[in-house]
């Protein structure tokens, strides 16, 4: 028999006046799973996380965190989770150790283990020898890891990270994700909202959000295999501006977008497009280079599932 999910969401709705921020969303997450929320600004990612953290009351639907109802038992829910917001929840005029002691008090970490937990967080953040420096003087990557240490000082079974790597350099982001996977391997369930496509690949599963609705849910591989209509081609053609216009009018082309110095072109069928597109482009005075079918990236999936419906 499968264990009960760490988080269960059924028919979740959140309205602010006449605006629906979360529209009938349902999903679950298991122990030790890294579940990513991917979507544009305003898609509802942060609102869902705040509801699950018992910081917002849902308008309708049900959400259980660690088996506890977020509406009926908000205080008990918050005791079972860690939360790291988009902005580092640290006090710049306190040292790293002072921040950790403060959060240890908030989370009611027992005195008997507080020193041990603080030492772990300092080492995890890479601040050994710098733990007495003011947080305001630390670089973004150190602040990021320290904020994570503060959020999990009480060893919660579920952690919510709301766009935690915004404005952080790529090396620090990769180090941060190594910490996330170490937590997941120990059985912690981790929710991460992000708009970085490379980060989305690190998640076990992805929930793709658009305008408050859950439009796709699955592993990165599942989303890439099942989210595109037809086939995807990489087309080299110059000049880019004129070629994009021509591709948009070509028979069998569903969508075309610039990717670097070439195009990713979604077509209804690969074989006729590979045969006919070079002639179509050449007849319009364009310089057509290599053309080949390629597997879709998460960015292609994102554009198809979210960008395609936008003006």
C-alpha cells in the first residue's frame, strides 16, 4: 500500500475580489520528492505555496500538508514545514550566527540541539570562519544558503522555496540545487517555484502553471515527450527577421521561434516539412542552411503550453 502523500491538493481555488489567482488546481507530492512549479509571473505559483504554508486561506477546495488541513490547523501545519521566500528572510544588521539563533527561537528548536543545528547550517552555507560577519556584507550565494539553513533549522519534513535563486549567479544556483537534492534524499519533500528552465530540469516532477491553472504535470521527460503537437525542427536560415516571417506563413508550420542563430519550428509532420521547407524559404530569396528534427526542450514545452495562447 502506498504511503499517504506529503501534500494533497484537491480543487484549490483562491480569489482576490473578482480576480482568480488559483483556479481549480489538484495534485499531490510524495515524501522525498522535488516538485517544481514553473510558469510566468502571475501564474499562481507563489499563491499556491502561500496557501500550503497556511499563510493564505483558500477560497475553495482542500489542501493537506503532512496530513493536516491548512484551513483548520494552520499553526500545526506551519510547525511541519520550512519556508524560504523570494527575498532572503534574513536580517542584514545581524551576523550569520545571530540570524540562526533568532530563527532557532522562532522554530522552537530545543536548546539541547540548537548549537549542533547552528553548526550544521554554518557549514552547509559555507560560512565557517565567517559566521560572525554581518549578513548585509555577504555575497548572494552565501545569503541564499544561509536563508535555507534558517528555514530548515528545525528539520521540517516539507520545505517550500519560492523562487529562491532569483538574482543569484549560476555557480551558486548549482550549489544550492545540490543542497536541495541532499534534503530530498533524506526524505524531505521540497517544493520549488522557478522561472529558470535549467533549474526545472533538476526537479523530479514539474507542475506547469498558467493564469492560475495547472496546464501540465509530469517529469521533465514526460512533459517534453507529450506536450508538443506534431514535430520540432531546427532550421538555419538568414536573415532572421525575414525568415521568421516566411516560416510563420509556410504550409504545415504551427509555430516558429528564434533560438540563438537558428529557429525552432513546430510542424504538423516532420517528413513533408523536411522536404518542402528548404524550397519554400529559398523561393523567397532566403539563405537556408541545415534543417533537422530535434527533441523538444523544456523551453519549447513552455512556449507551446503557455506562450502559444498569449498575444
